[in-house]
C-alpha cells in the first residue's frame, strides 16, 4: 500500500472529552460477541451497519500483516463464511504506527471500534475501508491454515463496472457482486484474492506499485496494455499490486507494460486513493519480461515537414543532466529530429523556486545543447514568458509551451508584438492568412485560461509555404472523481474548463481558415483529454480539424498510462489542407518503469 498520506482515528479533543464526561456526547454502543462475525460487520453495502459501535471477541485468522509505515495493522478472515456473496469475510485491524504482535496463521479474537476510513479523505470521493480501530486481541492458537484465495479472472469479474446512481453515492446500495466489478471488489474487501499469470498493464512506479489485469483478453493494446477507449469501459479487470513482503529479501519487480507476473500473486484486497483496489501481496508472481522495446519513428523525407509534440514533465535547469540527455536522445534517435517540436511543461530558469523569475532561456538552452551533443540539429526556440504564477503547474515553476525548430529545414516568421497578455489576431493579406504577432498567445485574457497554460501560436515557412502551429497544454484532470469513485458515474469537473479552451482554439483556427481556406494548420500538445471526450468534439467542431489519433488502428490509440489504463491525452490535429498526414505515437516512456517523461511524444509528417 502506498504510504503517501497519514491515517488513523482522530484523537478526542479536550472539549469533546469534557462533553463526554458531562453526558453531552453519546458513547458508542457495543455489539454482543456471540452475535458478531466479520460478515456482520461488513454487511451487504459499502458502509458497515455497525459503524461507530464497539464489538468484542470477533473471531478470525490472521492472513497478512503490514509492519511498516504509519498504517500498520493486520488482516483477519473468518474461516466460517456465510452464504451471502455480498458480505466480505475479512477486515483490517488498524494499529497505527505500532507493529502488531501477531503472526500469520494466528487464530484471534479481536475487540475494537468499527470505523469507516476514507483514503485521501472523504471529500476525495473514493471508497471507504471498513476497519477495526482501537483494537485489542487475544491469540487462541497459531499455525492455522489460511482460507483459500478468491481467484480474480474473467469469469469472476463482471463486465459492467459500477451501478449508475446518476452521479450520487452508491454507498447505500446493496452490493451486487455478480453484476458490477466495483461491487465484486467491495464484497472481497480485506479477503485473500489472487491473480494467475497476470499481464502487467501499468509499469512499476516510484512507490513500488504496478498494475495487472485479471482479464488478459479484454481490450488490449498492440503492445500489451489495457486500452481505455470509452467512458463505458474502464477495464474492470485492472487491479494494483503492492507488496507486504520485506524488500530486502523480496525486491519488488521492476516491470514494464507487456510484461507478466507468472504464477500466483496473492494477498488481501486493500484500497487506496492512488489506484483503487490493490492486492497487498504476500505472494508475488515471477516477473516475465515480455514487454516490447522502445519505438523509433522513420525520418521525414526532404519534402515532408515533421512536427512533434512532447510533454517534458517539469523541465528546468535544476533537472538532472541525465534527463536532458535522455530527452535529447529521444528527440534525435527515436523521433528522427523533427523539424518543429511543440514542448509542454517547460519551467522557468530556476524551476520550482517561487520568485519573480519567468524566463526559460536557460532551460531551453540546456535542452538544445543536449540535443546537439546527441547528434541532433542546432535547434532554435521561440516562446513567450508567462505572467508570474498565472499559468498553473508546480508552484513557482511557471510552466509554459515553447517551440523548437531546425533552421536548416524550416524558418520561423518573426512578427513583433507578441507578449504574455496581448492576444494574437488573424490578418488577411493578399488573400492569405497571417498573424498580428508571431509568436503570439491565443486569447490570454479569456477566463478559460485561468491558472492554465496559454496556447502559443507560431507562423513557420517550409519550402516557401506558410504553416501555422498552435502549441497547447490544456488544464489537468485534477479534482475529477476517480473511475472507482463511490459517486457513479464519477464527476469530471475539470472538463468544463477544457471544453472552453477547446472552443477558444477552434474559434482561432476558424479565423485562420476564413482568411485562407487552404491554410496549413497544425494544433498539437497535451490536451489532457481523450479522443472521445467533449473537449475534442468541441475542438474539431465544424470539421476544421482532424484528430489524427482517430486514424490509427484502435489498439494503437494511446500515449499515456494511468492506473493501468493506456489512454490518449496528447494530440496532433491538422486542417483540411494537410490531408496526407503521416502520424505516429512513438512509445518510449509511458509503458516503461524507467521514463524520461510520463508522456509518449508524437510526430506528424505533412506536405504543406
């Protein structure tokens, strides 16, 4: 389990203690030990019917122990289950920062308070964990056999993910584990579960976690991931794997998407707000390296203009030189030195230091120097400094979008007048479109760009023909409810701003095409949304742009992996004049545990 956030019962304040002594607060009621087993505590909904009550001498067998971090405790499971598939037979006993004095296989009687714990806080919208806190216990015997693990596979996980509550909470609904995947997982909360020969669909992260799928034949990508292709299908078989095994004796597997954990991976089914339902593994399958290699795209031909987009993930001069070198290698060797690169997440010259510095020349020089050292071209750059602390991202970082271009292949049409607050306008001269400023920022005063990166518009010339490129980094999905939220369907609150941003870009492109219907326009960047999203529908409205990802085979439509879902966040879109676009998502990052960015770059080759 991730140890990113502390947890535990809230201490009784002095005021509360006084009120309790005066009889102004109710003392939690207790339930008779003769009547209460774990399935009685868990109940048939997501919230325990005994929440807040004291229970005594609840029987169970210790199946696993978490002996590290601030969320220590142990799981117990009843070896005499009831016949209700909706009621879990296991529960976590929370001991805080104290290592519990029990052993796996102990038969115990536990007394404590039934509580509902929401990882990340109740406002985060996730599921709760039913637990026993302030617990005491007695060990009746040791060395007992553990209950068999419940096998997670295609036949036990329903295709439908969650009941539709119209956006309301599903906590009060009776669990239907044969109908909904989220209900199945909830009905197994704390119980021993297992996966067999599980494909890895999310690479090992820095917290020593990875994602597998228990449904090996469901919507796979061409390279072995789990393809997220619609809101209707979140890939119900995804489950996170963490480890309860001591790292010194059992190093966590360093896995990439497309690998597999062969044999059995098993442990209690946990939950957290950084990935949802999790196998807290007491047995880990063997890593089988089946993953594909990093991709390399073809070099552009002499008459082809290549344009790439690459989110370089909070790049600043403080970033390790090794990352600059790897980004450079990716651009030169894997992307074949694109003629134009739209960069996202370029930070200012002192990175996250929160002061008045907004220039990014040092950042871009360090990157272009690394590219040249890697055998690439002597790129030049164009960008506009943002107003300090107005474009979101890491506080103090002043992230922005920027252009790199190879002056030996393409020229930049510099038109003075662009700054952080002046909007770039479309002008018509001699029946052709041009810009009032190049580079210029697109509608920077529009409220849709509040605390978000403003698009950068540049006019280039390739073989004597003008090409307009709009570099973008739309607002993030921060604040959205997770796919595994207790609110179903989950709210996508960040979507409203992105649809406004998409409309603003669409309006600008329409102005270019009104001035010249044959204008060559490329819109590129990290749009933080899917090809099937409302934002992309608004961006392409009127048929003025084609989202090139929709032209790829379905199993190749991804460039980012989140919680085991391979999905689209970055896009390249082209106007009608660029009908023969050759587009490629170059998979060099998102599927790998060793990344230079969490995004895969993309490239398009066009003939203006």
